C-alpha cells in the first residue's frame, strides 16, 4: 500500500493569485500541484482569443507562472497537472517544451485532447467534459507536466490519484472519494476561509487577508484529509469544507465521466488544526453520457445606469423610463430585449450626495448591433437637459458589445474520443467506462424530528444560524445552505422549504426551484432553474453568476427559535 498522495491546487480560476504557484511549491512537500483555469465564461474568453490568433486559446497566465516556477517544481520532483490548455492544449504543451529548453530543464510534457467537438453553425466553441483517465495515462508514461483542455474540475485530482494508487476503473468508492477531494480543492481559497459566510467568527484567531491554497492527502481507499501548508493564512475546518462541497452542486448524485459520487454519504470530521478528514464516500457507475458545453455569440448588449438623487426617486425613475421608451418607439431599430432595474441605494437625509442616490439600470439586447448602439446612446444622452432634476449617468453609453451564451447538452460517451498524447508523442485512446448507470434522483431522506412546536421564536436574519454559498451552472443558480448543530438542522430541514425559499427570494417565485437534503452535512441544496437567463456571459442579472444570492438569502428575516440564537 502506497503512502497518501499529497496533492494541492494553485489556481481556482483564470486570473487567480499569480504568486500561488510559487507559494505552494515552496510552502511544503507535494507530489502533484494542480491548477484549475477553466469556467463557462473562460471558454468564451478563450474562444474570442483564438478568433484573433489561432495559436492562442490557452491560459497565458499559466505559462508566465511556469517561467518562474518550473525550476522549483523540477528540483522538488513535483508533477504539475492543469486544464490551462483550454481550447488549445497541444499549443500550450509545445510552448512549455520551448520554455523548458530555454531554461535548460529536462522536462517530459504530455497533454490530453479529444474534448473539442465541432461547433454548430454560428457557434464559437463546443467541448465535452472529459474525466481523469487521460491524465492517469500521461503520468504513468512519466510526464512531469500534463496539460488538458476541458476536463471536469475534479478530474485534475482523480487522474493523479488513480495513477498514484493504481486504481482500476471500477474502484468506484475510491474514485468518488477523490472526486469529493477534488471538488473541495478546485476553487482554491474558497476551501480555506475565502468567501466564507461566517468569516466574522474567524477574524479573532485567523488572518484572512491572504488565505493559503488548499491541499489534500488522498489515501489508497479514497479517504482524504484536507489541509494547507503550515504558516499560511486562512483556515481549514469543517465549515469551510462544507461550504465548498455545496458550491455549484445539486442533488445527492454528483455525476462525472469516471464515477458518480454520492454526496449524501460524505462525512466530515476535524482531524487537528487546519485538517478535515473526509470519509464514507460511496461511488457508483458513471452515466453513459458526457456533458458538453457550447458557447456562442448571443447578440449585442448595452447598458446605461441613471443616477437619481434626493427626493421623488420613484417619480424620477418613472419619468426617465417613459422618455426612453418613447424614444425607442420613434427609433428605426428598437432593441428586442429591454430591462429596467431600480436599486434603492438611497438614504433619507443623507450626509453625502452618493448616499442620497438610487441607481436605475437599463440593459438592452438585440441581434443587431445598431439596435443597441446609437439607438440607446441617443435615447439616454439627449435627455441630459430635459428630464428629471439632477440628471446624470455613471458613464456615457458606448456602441454596445457582443455577449456570449453558454448552453449545456449531453452526448453519448462513445461519440467522444479521449486521447492522451504521451511525452514521446504516442497517442493513446482512453477506453470507455466498463459499466454505466443512467442518472436518477435519490429518494429524499426522512426529515429529522422537528423542534418542539412551542419553542419561542424571534424575528431575525437567517444568516445568524445558517451559512450559504451560491454560484452558477449555465442559466441556473445553485444555493447551498448549512447549519452547525443538530438542533439547527432539525429546524432548517422543516423551515426552509421550497415555498419558504421562494417567499424569501421573490425572483424565484415564477421559476422552478428544486431542493435536495444532505443530512450528514446538515445541509440543503437549492437549484433555481433559469434565474440567470442565458448564463453569466449574457449578464442578464445584477449578480450574473449568483455569487451573492446566498448572502441575500442569509439577510432575509424569518421566525427563528430563540434557542438557536
């Protein structure tokens, strides 16, 4: 039995902390360092890069980081695995080989491809989410650096773990344990106190200004311990790990190309300072399909934000809306989609002009750039001397800009060729899964015994009792909510129903909302279908990735048992 794999992450997104790679390589012993650079929005950004220059399409930041850190990784024997290849993993692999030759470092570079699929007419990119088997093959062939395109985020961990421990494709429990560890690591400092709902509780004893990146010790049976390098900022505890486990997941079955992990079996326990042990994870056969992300240009978009100060905010908003709408009616090309939002950020008797002001946001979309260009800028700016008192905007409207749309679909896994290009250039096709299982919802577990009906309550914000973390999956929003005691769980499971959620989040009332229970985590996971329109790139909403949706939910007031407060 081999010792645990020590694997860490140095990037949670394209644009993450540049120095993190050096910090992780020099902060303590590692076997593998991963970097996650891809997200739905990133694929669109890289697609636009490649339209300008076909040699691009990868995360350029990674190459600059490697220029500083390749020597350190080589000296310490740390393998590097990253999805920074984006749309062009072969191109990035070639750049890394050139860099290694320039630095005089003997380096074996491999890459994984096959995720790129033909885009539809008018489409920009189309990529299947591959698993970790190609990464496993590359490492087994002696690669020091493995570059991939669109693999699942957790594959950056399952691939190295399967290589390290020699797992076969049907060792589902072990693979599922690695998936869970990979999901905790993938967003970097979100596992070490970053973006954490109860951050105020941590200030007393922990430095949150510069949280360290997470690492995992993965054992041969798939159990793991999440931690961080000694002396780095932030904290790893059951709460920070719970928050990340709930991030952008849905029901109890968390499906991937290698295995379906059962999130309802995950058990967390403190294992010392800045150490959380993950046990009990069960795995099942992967589904017979692969997720495919397709990006396209959805049309053209423009935005104007009117500033309304002082008195009569609602009347001022009504006037400017009527004036702009009348201007649109007279225009030759009225925008196809027009949305208004009034944010009442104003305060009565305000000590500053800014705090006396509200913001009226106009967003327009249309397939025709002219319909969102001069039509909008003219309608807004021509009102400068003939509208509400104090008229001004936050910035002059421009010509408009293209916006992207992310769409997810599923294809039979057999239609996608998953290829590992080994260090010597040999191309090795990865086999299909031995067995598959059609994905089905798990039956909801029984609710816990409720608190006594006569328990006194007090009107208070939900966030005094519950934490939350939220995010996006295409046009859907995910909100994970958890509590830190058994009594709080007994209350939350009964109180925060779908109906109560929709009452607290009015935007969701006309949408489909699905609730999932995860009792071992004392957590509920909500999926709000369609809240984000056509996804983050279309910017259909004030918070287009729903990053703060959970915090809004925590700020809403309801009747909470006093014993929990």
